[in-house]
């Protein structure tokens, strides 16, 4: 049993974890950059649905911010881009593609049709559950059994 003085306590998704400081572990989850117009009504439904499914979300509210966010977080697993993102262009998507390499770019459109280059998947922007289903298809489920992949640091 690990003594509390030799451990750190965390609350993660409703689970109380007591982690040994002598044997540190890294906790990782899939992380997605979600770029969409600023949600004036409050929190983004897409962000809420994705985070509720135990994925990490980093948000951007304009094309320039998307490019900067991709530069700052190149290890993100995927980028989700709404077609109405302010400043979005084929050029800005091309810059994001250069930064993230072959990681999927998911394009959300009100019509469900692709109008931009550099995207891998096109989905309707009206159904956040459709997006969540695609993320699960591409990256696996992040349910309570697989919320985190824990690895002991060698």
C-alpha cells in the first residue's frame, strides 16, 4: 500500500486515483483541435459532447487561431473544422495540413458537402453525435474502461 506522503491524489472523471510518486505514470487520452465559430449561446455542443465521451478538446475560434493552435499542439490526434470558421480558406487548411501531417482533418458543413481541399472526412455540422461516432470509428472508444492508457515511466 502506498502511503499518502508518497502519493498524489487526483479526481479523474469521477474516479478517485491515488498515484505513487515513486512509480510515476503518464495518463493520456486522444486530443482533438476543434475549430468553429465562437458559440455566443454558451459552451459549444460539439465540445461538450466530445469531452463527455472522455476525449480532450482544444478549441480555436478563427483560422489564424487554428493555425497557431496546430503549431502549439502538433501531437493532437485530429483537427475538426467547421465550414463557417472565420477566416477559413483552402490556404489556411493547407497550412494546418502541413503542420499536422497525415492526421485526419474532419470538415463539418451545414450541407455535408466538401468545398475545401486538404480534408479527409466531411460530416454534417448539425449532428454532434455523428461527429462523435466518426471519432470513435477513427480512434476507438474512450469509454470508462479505456478512458486512459497508463504507462509506467521507465
